[in-house]
């Protein structure tokens, strides 16, 4: 390691816990901070509040070797760290599209008075463009010229966060000086040769928003084609396959289905629209409103397909739901399309039972009256229709004959186009999927 910087990570949610453990894995001394004493105590015991493959083992390994520890003290963090990574959330404001950046302000206001020596504060959170400069000005006012700000957006995918941190496809440094650039290059030297873009604050902030907007648009595009395919009696899976061979388009994020959810993509594109409006550039992003609308229509269409299979009404019908997390390899149920569909069907009178390999604890906390099961077979027992709503490999590998022995009627709606339709139809299932004949 070129320079022995000591790092702090301020905020130990999904992003912060991952960044702290991975930086310790790279050989740095790391101090994680959070204002929640229970969360800190849990992390210090090596227990994660989230499900992320490989992360808990890394956390425990670096706690044991002494490179990683946690605190609730901003004073301790300020005295310890040479580089302070800000990793707090920027949720959507209640009743608005705009992002709530109050947690960022709280971190800066709490940390700045304790910063007595030269250091670099690095924002990693996804923020409305203009936030970095505002925080830089606040830092200068509260801490003085010896403290500098940089912006280094994260590009983590839930379920692949450890890999994305240790083997990123690119790094973006929003900096105002060569010194800040050098520090960031030193910090990330252990990663090896990674494509790096060095730019200004606004561009660095926009990279993450623009990336999310593009991915959301691509997902909603193929789902819009699914709507057309249903009307034309075409097959969106075959359409998607044909499009994927065009190198200009590619096949990633071109999987038709129930659409996107989670704690980032939906709120980030809405915040992007809101900020564009504040800047007077709202017309440039009006297409994102339709992207959002297409995405939400997929959920309603899923309910429609299930309702059709049970005779037009969910009353007196039993529905087995496979999947609650917004995506596989995660226990995140924030804005989950799967959970949204399950709750909608229950509101329409269906007897719904949900199973998910890792998200059940979160489901039970958030929706204690929703029936859950501890296995796929139990969830679909006596079901009049089965819904596959999160494409866990466990569900893709299900034996249609084995499942067929416990259901009431062999009806299935594949909300993720993840199953082999021919195999399921050969097992006498009424197979339906979004955008397919």
C-alpha cells in the first residue's frame, strides 16, 4: 500500500457496511461510525443487518484481525481518520419526488467541528447535482481550509456489492484539487488498474443519476415491448433475445418481467427528475415519468394475469407467492414489486402466502399480518395459482411435478420470465408470463 491512510466510514447501512469491510479487506485501518448504538453493537459483534453474499464473513475476518472497528463518536472518528467516507442514505422525501439530503448535512455538521488537522471528506451517497458544492462550502465554513471535499459515487448492485467494491468497472473522482485526486488514487491503488474518470463535482454527481436513469429506461423499454407483444400475440422473450445480438443494444437489463424496485433505482430516477425541474431542465427528463409509469404498470398487469387464471376474482382463492425481495441474492423489500403484488392480491380478497429464501424476517416485521411460509412447497400448498415474483435460483430449479402434487390447481404466472415454459406446460400447468402468448 502506497500510503497508510486511516479511513472512516460515516453511516453503516448497506453502502457503509460494505465499504468499511472492503476497505479493511484491502489492508486499511477502518473505523465505521453510526448514530444508532444498537447497529454499532451488532456490527462490532460481526452481525450484519442486511443479507449480502460474502460480506458477513469479511466483516468478521477484519474485526478479528483488528483492521476494522465501529463507534458512535464523531470526535473519535475525526481524530482517527485521514479520509472520511460519507455513506448515509438519501431517501425520497415523503409526498415528493425529491431526495432528502438531511442525513448528509447532519454528518457534515457533526463531524466538521472536530476536524483539527488536514483531511479529506469523500461523499459516496447518491445526491442531487449541486449537493457536493453546497457541502464543500459548509465544510469550509465549519472546519476551515484544511478540510477538503471530494465526490466518489458508488455503483454497487445488491447481491454483488463485495465484488463491485473490490473489482469495480470504473472509478469516478469529483475533485477540486490535485491533492484530493492524489489521495483518492492512493486509497484505491490496491484495486489495481481500474478505469478512472477525474472530473468536477457536478459531473461526478450526475454520473450515478444518469447511469440509474439509463438502466431504468432500458428495463422499462423491454417491458413496454411486453405490453405490445401481449396485444400482438408475440413473445417478448424471443424479441428480447433477437435485440440482444445487436452490439449497440446488448442483452443486459433487457429481461422482460415485473420491473425494477428496491431502495435505489425508483427513488433515484424520481429525485433526478425533481432536481432537473429545480434547474429549469425538467423537459429533458420528462421521458422518465413514462419509464416510472411503465414500471408500475407491470405490477398491475401481474395481478390481472393471476386474477384471470382464478376465474376473475380472488375471493375464496388461495395464492402462493414465491419471492418477496425486490431481486434475488438480497433481503431488501423496499419498493419490492413482488411484495406490492402480494399485498394487492390480499387486498382484493385472496388468501396469500409468501415464501422468500432470505427476506422473510423483513416481511414479517413490515407486514406482520401477511401469511408467510418457510418453504416453497408450504407456500403453494392448496394454491389456486402460484406466482413467481423474485427469480431466486431455488425457484428456477423447482420441479413442476413435485409442486403440482401440493397445489389445488396447476396455474402459474411467471413474473420474471425465469422458468422454462415448455417444461411447465408439459407437466400440465397453465403457464402465463408477462409479454408472452
